[in-house]
C-alpha cells in the first residue's frame, strides 16, 4: 500500500470513527468502540482508553485479563499514562522496558508484552485533561509522527463523546438512585433484607431478559424498573402486610390490590423506564395460564416485562428466609420454576431463566454466603409473591 493509499484509508476510518462515537451513550461500550477503532486506524495491537477519576485521583481503563475484562487503575502522575495526564504532552516510546516510567505490573497481570507505546492526553473543549489514549505495539515498527498527529486528532474527536457519555451516565445514576429509594420505601416495611431482595430482582430480571434475547437497552431498562414491582405495597395496611400468620381470604384479596395501587402510582409516566415499571407493577402476579391477578390476563396478554419479573420474583422469594417458611435450596427453587412452565410462567421465559441459571446462581451465592439444603420441602410459596 502506497503512502497516499494509506492516508486515504485512514481518512475513511476517521470519518467512520466520528459517526460511531457520536451515537453511543453507554460509557463502557463507547470506550471499547474507541479502542477498537484506534487499533484499526493505527494498525497497532492494542489501545487502552484511560479515564481520569477525579474522586480517587486515578486513571482507569478496562483491559483483557485472560478470558475476562477487568479494570486497571493507575495513580495520577504514575507510569506512562500518569505522566501524560500531568504533563499534557504526547509520549512516543520505542522500547517500553527501557523507559523507567513504564509500569511492568500491567504486563505481568495481563500476560501481554508491551514494546512500543504512543500515549496522548485526552482533553475536553476547555482544555482540561479527562483521560489518556495509550496505543501499543504498532505492527513491525515504532509509531511515527503521522501516528502522533492522527491519535491527537482522534483524541479531540473522542473527548466530546466521552464527556457526553459521562454526563448521560451521571444523569442516569441520579434517576436510578431516585427509583431505587422509591422501591426501598415500599419494600422496607415488610422485608429486613430489602437491599438484597431488590438487587436480586434487578439482576435476575436483566439476566433473564438477556437470555430471552431482548435488545440490550430493554434489558437495562428492566434491570432498573424491576425493583419497583411491589411499589403498590405502600397502600396496604400494616395489619395485613406485616401479619406473620396466614392471611384470611378477605385479607388476601386486599393484599392483591398492591398490583393495582402500583400501576396507578406509575401510570402516565413519560419515562420509558417508568412505563416498563408500571407494566411490571400491575401484572407481575398474572399467570401464563390466566389464573393470576389482578386481571386474569393470559399468555401474550401479560406484558413480557411482567412475565420476566414474575419468574425472578418467585425464584428469589423461594430462596429467601421468611418467618413463615425456611429458605429453599436454589436448585429446588429452579425445579419448581421448571415445573410451572406453561402454567404460572411463560415457557420461553422459563427456558431463558434456565439458560442463565449459572449466572443467577453466582449472583445468589454472592449475597447468600452459604446454601442450606432442606430435604422434604413442601411447595409453599411466598404469599406476597404468588
């Protein structure tokens, strides 16, 4: 390839780069996209995008560690990227191991062998450092002056996209914190392990949605909407909600109204996330065979989000200790979910649950610490969840 052809090809890649960066609002995905684009444009082995965390005064980046991706953090001012961040100057190093600023530890952890490095500061429109681009190991030769200019241009194109994604993430976190605290308000009255329960419902629902093949944005929305499934409990009297014994038929009818109350609380929301939460709150006790409540909806009449949360909620309820029942072993709870396929639960959702069960089990183990196997358990259900 001639120099003119190489420059023309890079120009095309740069134009494409601008379009890709402007569309992605998820920070993690954006950083991965940027890294892949830089690799293609510069023809290097690897690119890491380090972001400045002003709270900890560190630079962090996602890197490959074996088959996993993990986060590497570098103190501000330390190593190659730390030096670039503090100086604001580009560094073009032909032999990393001959430079005393190079940190060997990252290579040791990742099993990667760094040779050449090109690192440029990532600056926002105000000229403030927000991170560092670090490209490594250009194929067969060191990085040249052209590479420096291209990576500096890329950094200016990427900076605004990264800041927009950070702003979007910050706003999302604020919204989600508000939603979470609203969910806690409802759950706190009748559950001592509120945080664990809400986290389980959130994570299990997202995992099942992913296993079902829902678009990632929908799965994420369900992750954050699902904790509001029982928000209607705020309208249930303590005498019923906190009753340790079996509910009378009249009390159970009143308990069922928490679905109606929840849907009313969340109705007419403009936010797509709260619209999903409204569907979940109103229909997560409907059953696939039409025997659920409050409306006796059947099969596809039940919103898919509610069908997913129904499985997540029952599974978590069965695995939780309650005053009126012992906790089930997760495998026993899984068997129950499978048995209710086509009856209480959507068969497709149950199959998705089964596909991601290993991941659900990992999430359960993180908060459970240890599992108690209870032989001869009866099919008793959490009265608030079924």
